[in-house]
């Protein structure tokens, strides 16, 4: 399975990648698509700073993963946070506990990491989240 996740901008009537890295990934994605292959696409126009749409996307992906593998959504949420690097060990009074950042408190970049983590987990369980 091949996948692409990135931002496109409308210029001169065409959707084009917003930066060189995304352009390279998009070009590679298109080159790997076989003739006649059907691509499933979800597109959303971003009119704010993107946090709300990213937050919604993360939660939809977590529900889809949980349903696909029959796991509790709370556990799936933890797994995505852990893979995205949003969890850390906190030591207090010689006790250690694992603390994970709330998605609601995440930056745009941290939510992007969570989206990519969910996509990676989905690929491992044969679920396309693109």
C-alpha cells in the first residue's frame, strides 16, 4: 500500500503541493499509482489555523483503528500518542508514571505527528487512513 498525506494549495486552477518536501512526496506517490487504480481521497479546506480539523481527523482515525482491530478507543488513543512521542515518564517522590499530552493541548506540529502515527499504525493492520 502506498500513501500520501500533505497540504495542497490552489494555484492557477490546479492543486499543487505547498512546499518542496510535500511536492517530492506527492510526485513519488503519483509515480507509484498503477494505471486504472482508484484512489480514495478526503480533502478539506483549511480556513483557520488548522488545529480543529487536525484534532477532528485524529479522533476519527483513532475510532476507525479501534473499530478495525476491535480495541478499546482509549487504548488506541494511548497507542497513537505513544507512537507520536506525546507521552513521557514523570517521576515524583520516587514514583514513576507515564503522562501523555492531551490532543486538545497539542500544537499543529504535534497533531501532525499524531496523524502520521495513526496512519503508520493503520498500515500495520491493513487499514488505509488516507
